[in-house]
C-alpha cells in the first residue's frame, strides 16, 4: 500500500520543511519514501508544493491521488482538493508550518520525541517545539500504521547530495560553480562539508571562469569538477573542447531544466542530451553518464571520476531537476569505484596540436598521430564500460514488451512495471553507447520509450547506434516541465500494450 501526502502553500510558508521532517519521521519508522517538490521562480507568494509518497516496500514516484492534504493557504486547497481520496484528510487554517508537522506526526501515529529531537537541530527551536506540540495534541491518530520492518538501515538522500557524496568519495579537491538551479544543491552541499572533507568549493562570477579555473586546477594534478545547468553549460563549451585537445581529466555536472534560454528555471526536463553528447568543436572523446536515482548517483559519480582520470578525457554527469532535488530512500550500500590521479605535476599541456614535449606544431605526421591517439581512446573506453553495467534490465526479463528510459524516468518506470507486463531497459552510459543494447532491443516485440522532452533524443541516439527505429506512437513524451506521475505513465503504457494485444487477436 502506498500513501501520498501533499503539502502546499506560498513561497516562504515552509512546505519544504514539513516535507523534510515528515520524510525523516517515516524513514525512522521503517518506511520507504520518495519525495519531490515543485516551486515557482519567486521568493515570496505563488504556489509551491511537496509530495511525500511512502510505503513498506521500495517506491520511486509520486501518485496523483492524495491521502493527506496540508494546505498552508487557500489556493492549495482550491488547486489540489479534487485529487484528495474520498476518505482523505485536509489540514488547513491559519497555523504555521510547525503546527502542521505536529499534526502529521500525530495522525500517522509517530512518537513526538522523534520530532522534538529533529526540531532541536534548528535555530530558535523552543517556539517551534511548542507550536509543533500544539499541533500534535490537537489531533488523533488516523492511520493505523505499524512501524515497518527493514533488515537494513534506510538512507534518505536527494540527487544533489548523492552526487556530492560521490564526488567526495572520489577524492574531489576542487568544485567550481556559479549558482544555477537545479545544480546549486551540489555547490551548497560541498561548501557545507569542505572543512571536514578538505576539498575546496569555489563560487566564481560566471560559468566561463568556473570551467577555466577547473581546468587550471586539473592540469596541476587536482581532481576537479564544475557544475551548472543548460544555460551555464552553453558557456562552457569552448573550454570543453580545450579539455579534449589538451587531454585534461575533468568532471562536468549538468543538471537539466527546460529551455531554450532561461526557460522554466525551477522545473524539470530532459532536453539537453544532444548538447551533452555533441557540445564543443572538433573531434574528441568524452564520457556521458546519467544516473537514475540517489544511490546510483553516488555510484555513477565515482565511476565518471574513474574514467576521466584513467583516460584523461572530459566526463559529463547528466541529471535533471527531478532527480537532483527529489529525495530517494535506499538500503543497499552504494558501490564505490576508486580512481587514481592521472596528472602528476609538473606536467605540460597545450591548446594547440603539439609534439611530445607539448610544443605547438603543424607537422602533418604529428597531427595525424595525435588525432588518432585521442580518438583511439574510444575503443578501450567502450570495452571497459561493460564492466560497470552501462545499462540494466529490470522486471520480467521474459516479457515481450520493453520500455526504454534514461535518467530520472527510472523511478516511475520501476513502479509501473510492477503493474504491467513489461521489462525496463535503463541506459546509464549514453557515450560510449554499449553495443549489447542492440541485442536487448531485438528480443522485444513491442518497444516503448519514455522521456521528459518533446523530441526524444534517446530515440535518435538508439537509431544512430543500432539502426532500430522507434515508432512515434510508441514514444511517451512529457514536456510541460513536470515529471511523470505514477497513474499518468501507467495509463499511457497500458494503452500501448493493449493495442498490441488487440492486433494479436
């Protein structure tokens, strides 16, 4: 059984704090949690909301139907009341967010002492605790929830924190960024932890400065990383080519939001895949990896550090707002890949074609050899990625129906394949592209693709690499800035599978 709590209000009323605290309460009571947030690009006013979905079993998406609606303003009730279940609960009035978090703990049957201990971590906690206690005492327990049992401790983490954790595990020494939603969470997380972890987090005045500074620290032997969203990544592309020519190991974090231009600054989308694959002038090898949840984000971040260091190439770790800012719960310990530094200072680099001493040259034979050496890295890289699960098959592996996805769509697809006869092909390594993917696609009779964009760049990539064309009617695309929700995707998949069965009859 899955339950959904929606907390909504204006910016500044604190729905995010309620969501974070109730998520902690659920985790501590043994429940798995998936929590997302939607917010407008404004400091005050508007309509923001969080959805916290929980269950005794692992889950990775939100539902449309709501069990508890916490309305911090009248607009929230007006917008979301129609999604409330028949036996759902509404919490509304003129109270502040601390009152409502107390109400939620009581309604769910959780011990107030847990909430008390969490609130004591916040400044000026005494008033918060008093208000939360008033809310707690004002309600009765409505849900007969028994503490769920889990053999292992449940971790709760959003994508940005997970990527930060992966970078720290990889031994990152410098992280450069200019704040740009939704990548800013890595900047703030690494800044908060830099004293204890001994790395340096540096905010500069723009993305061009950031990537060039990152290249500077990388060429003296420091593990370096830079992060931004689409518009900031645009500005980095000339320097990206520099890393290709000079063979500098650098990790670039690209967290997508809808474009073009400023687009939707605080919403989600997967429209930048082609940019990640092809940005920069000239021909050079890169690696592009897209994790699908928080645990995988830790693992894939350590892997991209490994490959960029070993092959002295740029690597692009691509996420989106939904993955970067949603909270995922998991019990398995992430598998960490250890990377050794490849650059030993003093070393020489050049942005021009150069000889073995890194002195610029226009010699035909040297140029030809240099180009071949750079491009030939691709062969060894393509072979080695097969040791790191560049793709994964989930669900009924004997099913004739296949869903393909990448990045943040992983979660909702994992949830719906529990309800339909489909297997799921998640592609994590987008460049290089595993040759074995073609074999998996050939096994299916019906192939669907799910993406948060309008043009389905993954379909184009699959066609380029395998020759397999996915029909337009089998592309399930969403491009309104919002992620797929459980019921929505389930309906779209069922329609397409049903049409196949009707043809068979």
